[in-house]
């Protein structure tokens, strides 16, 4: 048995040797028949002719060119991103600068040109990174017959109507133009004083045209609030082509003084008016003074108005009451001798515009104004105001269209309205 196993092993070894010899002979035969096969195999490691060398150089140059392209693209992309970020930062810095400085100057310009009492200003925000929200302020308006929301004024700070010039070196706003404001600003050594120059006007006279320029000195407290405005007017001769000529004189016209509650709401407003040369009096002589003392309780504001010299008809007490959105709910006025009493209730529509004014006397509604809005392009009148007058029985027998001036009456027996006349 063992002998048989040994014989089998010897035969297997012999077979393996024969197979190896045959395989070796086959390889040599293939090499003799196709010698290029050996050259191609060896060319991977070391080129042996000029064609292979050029091919390797081409591949190497292509790889280097591709690496250069990728590197240049990355550098260009990085520069683009840096430039974009820098540009956006410049825009954001510019908008942040305007957000910080514009509200103070707008407030000064409004208080200089208007005698309305401002009791609240909404904050100005940056929208995105390149725009400012509107400048919105609330006034104690006596216009209790106007449409929309006469107690609210809005200045658009992102539209095409806004024009601003700045001194980039001193970081100051030098000019501001909106539909409501047209003013240039000059700054001195005292950072709490700004000189504002308004829009000039030409006055035609037989003795010669004159050129007037309003100039105001505005004083701020340390919190950036307007505490005083001195209004001057410089008068020049006007040239033949209506330009500014020789200075004739400069007179003070008005002084406005403002005081505030700790939360920034106005507590007192005083208006001093000077006589001026045209009245024949001394140029610095005070002709009229009005003082407004303000108290508040939540959204309710009480204003006591006092004229000097006294005016019993217009002196008196105003009461304004607003809702949480600072929309007017009612306004009352009683003059100092009780000869005039006005009480008005304000109703709003869904757009928070006035839809109706209701006027009361001795607690009874005697008149209403109904305001209808029509925003259609073909509408002749965007706003239509209808007045209804009530008698003691609480029924309206007379109606008037304030747009057309036509009116109609109601028959007290049939209760039917007559034709418009």
C-alpha cells in the first residue's frame, strides 16, 4: 500500500516538471514571434524611444496645466468671495451709519419746519443688509376730518425720492432730500449743534426782487434729542437771473424749545414768534408765544395750550387717546372759557385708515363723516367723503357730498331721500 502511494507521488512530480518546461518554451516562442510585446511591457517603466518620451512629456505637461488652471480658479474664486464680502461690508457699514445718524437729523428737520407735536417715533431698522425701514412718527393732529391716518406721517428711506450726501472723511450727513424735507447740514466744533439751511425762495417786489434763505440752528442734548431750534432768515438781493446777490440782513423768526419725559416722550413744547422788520417793530421783539404742557397716562395724552397774549378761544385742553398700535381712537377739545367743545370718535377700517368720524356735543352725536376709499385705476376720486347731519331725534335728514359739493334732504314723513342738488 505504501509502495503504491510513493509511485503516485513520483509520477505527479514528473508531470509538474514537464508542464513547467512546456510553459517556459511557450513564453520564449511568443517573445520570438512578437518582440514588440516585450518593448511595450518595458516602456511603462523606462521609455526606450522618442515617441514614448514625447507621450510622457505631453501627459506631464497636461497635468501641470490642469493643476495651474485649478490653482488659478481657486485664487480667482477666493478673490471674488473676498471682494463680495468686502463690498457687502461697505454697504452694511454705510447703512448702519445712516441708521445711527439719519433719525436724529430727520427729527430736527421736522421740528424745524412743522409746528406739530410729535409724541412717538418708531425705530428705524436695517432690512436685509442694504435698506432702511421707513421713518414713522405720530403727531397730535388737530385734523379730525382728514382721510387715511392724519396722526401718522411716514418718510420713505429706501425709495428713489430719497437723496443723501455725506462727508466720508468726517463721517457726516451733509444733505437730505425727501418729499417732506430739503435741507443741508453744517457742523461746527460743538457736536451738539447743527446748522440747517432750507430751500431758498424768490420774492418779487416792485422795488426789486429779494432772495430768502432759511437758516436754523438746532441744539441737541447728550441723548441726541432736539431741545431747541432757532430759526433765522437771511435776505439777499436777487440778481436779474434770480440768483443770490448781496446780503441785506438776517433776522430771527422763531425759537422752539422742547422738554422730554425720562422715556423720551415730549413733555413740553414752547413756540416763540418774533415780529420781524415787516411789522415795523423791533427785529428781536417777541410778538407771540404758545406753550403746550403735556401729560400722559398710557396711550392717553392731555395737552394744555396757553397763548401769550391770551386767546380764550384757542386756549384750552386737548385730550388724545390712542390704541396699542398708536392709532387714534378719540380727540376732545375744550377751550378755556367753555365756549367751544369738540369731541370726536374715530373708527378705522381693516387697513387702519379712518372710515368714520363721529362728532359729539353734550354726549350726543350731531354729525358724522363717512370716508370711502376707491383704489381702482379708473376711479375718478380715490377718496369720497360724505357728511351726515343729525337732529335731536338721532336721525339724519341732511347729507352732503364734500367732493362734489352736492347735497340732498330726507323727507321727515316718508323718510325718503330727495335728489342730489
